C-alpha cells in the first residue's frame, strides 16, 4: 500500500493572513490576502487588536507593509447579485 503524503490543509481551515501598514493620510490599514476583510484604524494598536480578534489570537497572523498601503476595496470577492431586486426609487411593481 502506498502512503498518502501530508498535504497543506484547505484554505478555509487556515487562519487568514493580514497585511498591515499606513496609508497616505496616516491611517492604519488592515486587509487580508483575499481582500474580504479589513478596515481603517486610527492607531496601530487598534489595527493589531482587530487582526488578533479575526484570526483567533494565533501568532504570525500579519505582515507589516512598509511605505504607503492603501485599503483596496475593489479587490473584495465578488458578491452574487440579487436577481429579483426591486428598484429603490418607487413602489414595487407587479410583473405578469
């Protein structure tokens, strides 16, 4: 019989890795690798507290970025659009 090799666990089992740095305005920016989570913080301590809370207080959860690091909200995972959304500017209309 052949032994299976130990492989890396699936990404949903691994804790997220966050990047932390400062933007051009001096705010602290936190964003995970996938762009799904993160935010702007007034100080480094608050940013690190967020990272620790999001990753279950595991060590090695973040990477410090030198230079300007801007929050990239465009890289967020695409959301499934609602197919039957109602218009916001008027009452709902019945479609036959």
